[in-house]
């Protein structure tokens, strides 16, 4: 049975070695290798998320900006309708 290999150094990850990765279930790096490249991997993921966000803003406008904060973007009110005043 072949052991999984570290993505960074390509050496086998032995059972006795501590393993790490970008997600808790991902054990595709030696712990020391992950310490070397982990920050770069996280930064790249963050950069991709920012790029996706900027593309959504460019295509969807205000709805993309508000989507993280509201479950549904309100529709624009119809200002042509007359408001009836209530008198008491």
C-alpha cells in the first residue's frame, strides 16, 4: 500500500509524522512543509475570493455588495403610487 505524498516535497507522509493541510480533514502536507507554504496557499485562496467578489460587484452591482448582509435584496419602491394619508 502506497502512502500519501506531501504536496510540497513529494516525500511519503508516514503514520508517525504529523500531517497538516488547508482544511482540518486534509492531511496532504508534512507539518513542517505546511508551515512553509501554508501562508502562501491561504493568501492565494483569499486573493481568489476577492477576485470573485469584484467580478460579482461589476456584474450585479449593489446586490453583490449587500448579499453578505441580507438574505434578500429589497425591490425598489414604486414611487408613482400615491400614498393615502390616514386621519384620525
